[in-house]
């Protein structure tokens, strides 16, 4: 709840779905969840941005680029998303975005965990490492399963 002597906090909502449909939540569902959360917090929704069917490893996403510009310009106080991996699946990109947000005093919030911290980035990093190892094993084996990467004798 906001105090009467403080201005209402301005929030940007962001959602993304991947091309491989890793998340069961559509962009519309993610934004509805974020909208309800922002309303409960009494935050003013400044903008709603999304990228549908876009890989999280790249920053070449129109919604993400607009979000970056909003953060850099100070147009928002908070960026809200369902989970950190919806923002990006690339640790370096998330870290750069977080540094920019910190320099502008913009908070990053996840629905289930609240304000995002460095520990969240470490968990994303571990997830990225596992995913890269799986991809590498699959590519080496030429088969569709990382388990099949080890040759049988």
C-alpha cells in the first residue's frame, strides 16, 4: 500500500513466450497475472510490453528493446514479469539489464519472488549452464536425447 506522501510507483509489465513453448503461460496470461499483482500493490501501470514466440537468448526483441529504453529514460520505477527467465535466458543480458536498472533506481520484480536480487541471477546462471550442457551433448551425439550422447559399447 502506498503512503499518502509518496507518489504512486510507475510499473512496466513485460511478458515473453519462447518459440519452443517452454512455459505454459501465454503472453496474455502472463500479462494478466502481472496486471493483477500490480493492482494489488497499488502501482500505476505505465506500459505493457511483450514478445511473443521470441527466444530469450537474444536482445533483438521489440518489446524488450522498448523496455530497455523505458528503463534508461527513467519512465518507470519498477519492471514486473512472471519470472526472471521471461525477461531473458541469457545471464549476461540479464546482468546488463539489471545494471542499467540499478543505475536508474528501477527495481526488477518477479511475481513469485518479489524484488529480483543477485541470487536470482546466480540461479539463472546455473539453469543456463545445464541447458548449454544438454544442448552440447545433444549436438555431439546427433541424436535427440542428451542421455544418448554417451556411446554404448
